[in-house]
DNA sequence: GGGCGTCGTGGAACCGGCTCCATCCGTTGT
DNA sequence: ACAACGGATGGAGCCGGTTCCACGACGCCC
């Protein structure tokens, strides 16, 4: 009896011995190479079956010098938009031989994070950075480690990236309001010094201003406010805005989260939406549909999907083929729901 | 000049050579072992510095036969509750030497999934299964691979698990309605044959029935409906319910998603909430607070946190110390917001 | 029938760490 | 002065795959 439950898993040597062949042959069979006689192949397959042999991916990885892992780095994993992007990534990786390693750098010390991630660049075969711009020293390490890297929702001169046209998004949102007849349009965005976040809110402001300019509307500095992503902060800001002597008839928020804060503010102040106040968000997260929020949709899931596909190309492509820092732009569109209407007169 | 950019990263051998010591000594220094003379240690450290040496985790893992990876398996990664749990897991792993490998089995063929996951059990040092019960054959493989495993939001006789008392949750929700004066209370839950999901909705029904019984309220079969998790389906079900000749004055939904569907139904039918209809959900996902939904809060983040902690104990503990299949129960509580009130009379 | 190419195959070397054992050396004890 | 002892150290061997080279057998051709 040799069918006793083996205390230690079978190795390729065990298989070779049992099949009466060399390890090279077993390896060839395992990897579906040609040049193995059918008879031999059968013997090997039998031995594998008998021994319940499964190759060790650990050993395989060491030998091959790859990990079969894609690292996904995401700040603020809390947010629905981040999750949606990760799902897009997962959908691609699920049909690839790559696993998804998730790094949430939300609370983590950045130094620690960098340390673990780029330690040697051998924990993953490629990196997908979502909504964050790597600082210069990390860029340096990434290159030193020759680690393929793609950015999603963040631009960088060194890496390929999947982005949206934030300026255009801001413009679309604002134009929609202008077309409805609004001229007193406020903007609620992020504060720039957000450590990881980059200039997307800022770009949306630019679009906002451009749309105003095109319509010949004088921008009012007091109508442009900045806070953090949270809807609580946005609510406070919106209350301020709506208490101005000349109050805006519409608010464009740089994210849906902030738009929700604006809606709360309106409720608190007893302003009816959309009759007395129109609100436009940005992102089109799940809640937006539930609440009936008019917003600018950006393809979140799709952005993750494309980022993963692009990275996989890099990872499986020629090793030293330098990744061109090309930028892929995904479309944005206004989704009109029930928080926007013509202004009161 | 030997500072030319090395085309290949330094190895432990390079360090040993440069420091003029043996690899054993370098290894000892790296792992902070005692029995290294300070002078020697300094030499090694210098060499490491000069060579910018970083140990290969690949090689390390093979040698040590561990991966430093915790696998997290989650179905329906879409849902906010799953995400919240994963965040809890991430928060624990971030302060550990373990990385988080995410397996979303949402769309994936189950066979494929199982294959990749348990191939040899060497892709991760431990597995955390969220909201899913492994079928018997997978349990078998798990044991064969001696892979530590903890379940979150799912019970199993073989594994430790972190759960909530769903019966009690259902009871609390229903009691809250009863205390408000409701006697016509409907229930909207999941259909049982959900492939992965287990009996949590069913248990909540039990709690619902128990609360009714305690209050001496006759249960009405036509008030208990089951559909899927989606709020669209729940909306349809709720419309049916609310069109009954004797319509319920309150609805307890087995999840917040379903509760939102019920709220939509009320809006469609022109029923004011909470004046004409009270609604209670389950989970307390983020949207619940936004919408002002009264609901049963379960500690989602905490469940992930505890699951990860428990698993880490197992993984870092004695190797063959069999994990007792103990069950840790997290508390639930009713969060009263603005969708519940006394019934109309 | 001998030379030569091809196919199939075995197995040593290697990937880059860790571990254990043998060795070396200095110290202490008698 | 010498034996015994223990701490520091070097390095072969191992973890479990892959790869590449060498070798044997066979068939083909002239």
C-alpha cells in the first residue's frame, strides 16, 4: 500500500520517479510542450494522477522569475468609484493567469506602503495605480525594478494612463445648467492639497469656467468653493453658498458624494430640488441613480477594465519594450435625472 | 567603477562576497538573529547598502514554504457590504506582513475558481471566505492542503466563523415596528436557492416570525415574500404587497438594497414614508444613512477585521493546531432614522 | 554500411533564499 | 599547559520547479 495520505505533497521528482522518466520530461508534459512521445506522456499523466500531484507555483515562480500577480494600488478604497474600478480590473484578471493583489493605502503610512510595494518589485509582475500619482522617488524605483505600471484616473508623463477629460466633464455639466437657463451657477470641489488625489477637481473647475465664459457669464469668485471629498464638508459649504445674499440657482459638484451633501444642504434649508435649486454631480455612482441625481457619468468599471488590459499587454509583451506614456481617454456624458430643471424666475 | 547600474539585482551571494563573509552570515543579519559579531554585522550592512540589495521574496517564500499572502474570496463584490468587509480585512493585513489577494468569484466559473484557488494551496497561507459557504468537495481540498480558513458572514461546522445573529436581527427590526404600534408587518427577503448565499435571509424571517408570535400577532402568509437581493426585484414585490386589499403598514426588508426597492415602490404608489408606510432595512450600508433609512446595523467592517485577526492567529500559530470551528457572534442593533413611525390609524 | 540529422529523453545547473552542520577560535577550568 | 566548551562563521544542500545541453536511437540518403 502506497496510497497512504502523503504527509508532504508530491513533487516533480516523485512524479518522475514513479513514471520512470526524468524531471525534464515531466516538466515538458506539464507545460504542454511538443517532443514527448504519446506513450511517455501517458505514463507521466498516470503518475501525476496517482500521486495527485500539483505543481508548486512558488517554485515555478522562482524559477520563472515572475509572480503571476498584478498589484492594484488604491487610495480611499471606501469610495464607490474606487470599488467600481477594482471590479473592472478583477473582471479582466479573472480570465487571465494573473491574481489580484490589493493594496489599500488609505490609512497606511506612505513610507511603509512604498517599502512593501517596491521592496524589490518582485511581489507583482505589474502595478495598476488607481486615482493616484506616484511621487518622483517611487517612479524612480518603479523604473529601477523594471516594473510595468499603468495609471487609471491619474495622468503621468512617464506611464500609460487611462483617464477621462475632466475639463470637458466640467464643461458638459455646466453647459447643461446654462442650457436650462441658469446663470447663477456655483461650483463645489476638492481642496487641491489632497495628498494623493491629483487635479481632477481642478480640471473640472476649468471646464466650469470655460462653459461660463462661452456663455458670456461673468464668473463670481464667491461661487467657487473647495472642501474635501466628504459629503459632510460639502454640505457645510453648500449651506454657506445658499445663504449668500445673491444665492446660486444651481450647483455643480465635483463628485457625487459632494452633490449628495449639497442635496442635504438644500433639504436643511428647505429649498426644493429641482424647483428652487438644481444640482449636478460627477461620477454617476450607484447612489446617484437611486437618488435621481443628474450627474456626469464616467465609465468607472470600464476604466479599470482598460487599465488592466493595457497592463496585461505590457506584462506579457516584450520585456524591455518601454511603455510609451500614452494616454487613453474615456468618454464622459451628462446623465439627466431629476435634480436639474429650469431656474425659478 | 563598480557602480554601473546592475542589469540584474544583487543576490545574497553578491552581498556575501562583497562583505567577505558567508551567505549564512548574511542571512543571519537579514533576519536579525543573534550570534553575529557587531563588526561582521556592520560589514554586511555596508555591502547591502552599497549593492542596494533587497532580498527576493520569491526565493524567500519558496525556501520558507509560505507566501505571506492571505486570500480573500468574495462573491458579489458589487455590494457595499462586501466592500466594507474587505476594507476591514485590509485594515488588519496592512499592519501585518501579509498581502491581500482578492478573488472575486462573481462571474467566474466556479470550477475555474476552485482550480486556481486550491490548486495546491500554495498561493496563499490562509483563506478568508466572505459570505459564502464552501461546498463539501472544496472543504475536503482545504483540509488536504492544510490551509487555514475562516468564514465571515457564513457558518460552517468545520471552520471558525464570524457571524451575526440573524434571527435576533430580524426580531429586533420587527419588534421595533411592533413597538411603534404596527400589526400589519410584511417581510421582503431573498429566495433561498441563491447559489452562494446561505440562510441569512431565512434566519431573519425566523426572527420576524418570532417577534410577531411574542406580540401575539397572527402571521399572514401573504405578507412574507421572497425575491433576489436586487432592489428592482424588491420594488416589484413591494408593489404587489402594497396593493393587497389589506395592505401592510410596515415592511421589514432583509437587506438595505431591498429596503430601497420598497421605498421606491412607496414613491411610485404615492405612499408617504413614514406616515403611511414604515420601512426597515438590514445591514446599514452607507446609503442607508443618506436616505434616512431605519435599519438593523451589523458591523460589516468589524466582521472583516475580526475574521482577518482570527485567521492571522491560525496562520501564525502552531502549524497543526487544528482550528476549532468556533463561532464568534457580532452584535446587531436597530438604527432608528426617518423611515419608521407609528402606523396611520 | 557509414555519415548525418532529428526526435525523445535524462539530468545537472540554476533561480535566490534558509538551515544545519562542521569548523574555527577564544575562553575558562584544573 | 591542555582539555572542554561555546559562540561566530562558512558553505553545502535543500526548497521545487525550468532550462539547456548532451546523448542515444532511429531513419534517411548516397
